[in-house]
C-alpha cells in the first residue's frame, strides 16, 4: 500500500521531533536542568544576604562545593565565606494539581483516586488548587483547605485530547501569574504522544519553579521534567504513589539557608544603580542565576555607616554639639533665674501698667511695687481691702479653654503674673480675633488671683460682663477674651 506524500512528510517530521526530544533528555548538560532552586532572598540586613534554596531529594547542600559570585557594573567578585544550614521542621505548602480530563471513564476514575489520596495524605495546614483541562475546556478551583479539597477532588469527563501541548500552554499562561517559588506543581496527563510546544521548550511555563509530571512514559513528559527541574512519575510503576508522597514530604521541609556578606558593601555611592547579579555554581557545574536591586535608602545607610564616612561625621557633630552646649550654658549664666524678671524689664512693665491704668482710672491711680505679695489698700489701689479679704484663696489655679481654637486645653497659672494676648512675648498666647497684643493680666497676690484688663480694644469680660477695673477671680469664673472663653479653676 502506498503511503501518501503528505502523510510521509508528517511521519518523518514527527519522528524527527521525537528524536530531538530524546537527545535533549539524555544530554546531562541540558540548559535549565537544575536540582537547586531559589525560593526567596532577604537583603533587609544588607550587606548580609540570605538565600533560601530548595535542592533535589538526593542533594545535600552542606556537602556540596558551592561558589557564589556577585556582579556589579561589569565587575564580578567571588563571595566568601559561605554559611549554609537547613533549619529543622516543616512548613505548610500550596499544592497545584493540574489534571487532564479525558473521554476514558477508567482514566478519570484513576485520576480522581490519585487526587483524593494526595489530599488525604497532606497536612491540615496545606492549601490546594485544582486545574482541570481538555480541548477547549479549562476551569480551576483555587486555594482550597484540606476539607474543601476532599469535596472538590473529582475529575469530570472530557473530550478527547488532540492538542495537549496547546492546552498546557493555555493552562500555564493562566496560572503562572499566581504561582510562587514555594508552590508544589504536579501535572497529571494521559497523552503519550505529547510534543512540547516552543513556549514549553523556552522555559516560559515557570521560570524558577519545578514541574512534576505524572503520566505514562513518554519523551514529551520526560522532556518537561528535565527542562523545569522536576521529577517524572510513571503511571505504569506500582509504587508511583509512594514516590509522590515521599517527594511531597521532602518538599514540605524548610529550605536551605545560605548566608554571605556582599563583596560590594564598601562601594556604594549616592549615584548609580543598585542592581546586583548573583550566580551560584556547584561542583557539577549546575548554575543558578538571579539579580536583586538594593533600595536607595539601604545604599545611603551603608554609605553613611562606613567607617571612613561615619567616624569623621560623628566626630564633627559631637564637637559641634559640645560647642553649642557651652554657648548655651554661658548665655544662661548671664540671664536671670527662671521665674524672675530683670530690673530693666520690671521698670518697663511698671511704666506700661501705670500708663494703662491712668487711662482707665485717671491720674489719681498710682500702683506701688514693693513686695510681691503686697497690695495697696488705699484709694489708689486697684482692689478694695474688703473685696480682697473676702476673695477666695487658692494655692494653685488653671485656665481651661471652653471655646476657641483649642477647647479642653489647660494652662497652669504657675507664675506670679501671667500676661495674655496675641503677642509671642505673652505668657499665654491667644491667636484669636479681637485679641490685643497685651490684652489682659492675671496676678497672684497672697493666693488671690486678680484679673486686669490692659486697656484692650475689645475689652475683657468676666462672666459675660465687661470689666472696668481689676476683679478677684473665683472658681468656675468665665473669662472672655476676643473669641476665646476660658474657665478659671482654683485648687
């Protein structure tokens, strides 16, 4: 029987592709055939860098001869020494089970049983995602707990799979954005004639995540695990379940921790890029390459803490601080003690206050200063003797803002005299409308508190009435100054 010319070409092409795949699987130095994978890295303690590495089941990294080098701006330097260990314990993992639906009842039942067994053997803290595919059909059930996964672990029937390669391309195109380096991926399919697509051969499925394959023996399946550093499990093997469970238990262990000091820690400046390329190589010439970008804040901190920069800067700041402290202390000795007023300031205050009260009460008013707690009891005195003696005495007093910009704020009347106004030179500054620069004053005389209006433009109010002379303050008196309302509290 004569075979048509087109069919002959198709058969020859198919044979040639399978032959190339077979050669690639058998070639030990195949690009991407790695048994070491990087899960994550930590540069938060730079210049100390920590790599979390996952190795194949038969690889013990503390027994391997490892070399690490960093490259910055076309300059490569070898790293050393390396500290590597594997922490004890296990961790929860996320298991992706990518399953092909077929038109074979037996295959679907077998796949369902495999999924259920994997879920039942997993830890309670593990998470699961099911991805089911066939020709023109794709659906997933994502991030399930163990109890929910047991309910959803059922493979529905599907159409025949005439283009498994394109279907796998579509599956990984959909799920790859949410895959993490710590995820375990197991692909279950029944197509023995699988020919990986160009996307699969170029490593576009998962750049740094192994893909495990469970299927009948085929060159395409073995090609995928070789390309992505995974493991092939044959459905024909009677103990493939034991192999899968053993690898899952090993995958669940904590990754290896490799710590080293960056050789470029002394060469960071303000300008330039913070990109560093890292290459890890084993004695078997297996290579792992990645890059990290050092943030500007970290580069700046490393630069400032370098001894050649930090020590001179710290010495300069220390000397500058000591000089400023000496200047402040010398200036403080020239000033009066806290709470006192210089004779010049006192004279100015007397003249200002006498002028204000002459305008209020006429020339008959004369304020006499002698002792701090003395109050004149003659006609010229601002408060009558009887009114003064009947006034309530308080050891301490406080003004509470009732209305204004800062309601609830308290001001302690701890001084013998408290000046109130909108000038920064006042003791109590009120940035309110209608408040004069020197608006009012509260003086403490023998534990009595007396309020004075300093001839302000809008006046000073006590309990709603404008005061025309100094008045004794009592507990809960309300003082109105501009838009501010203060409550006097005596203790």
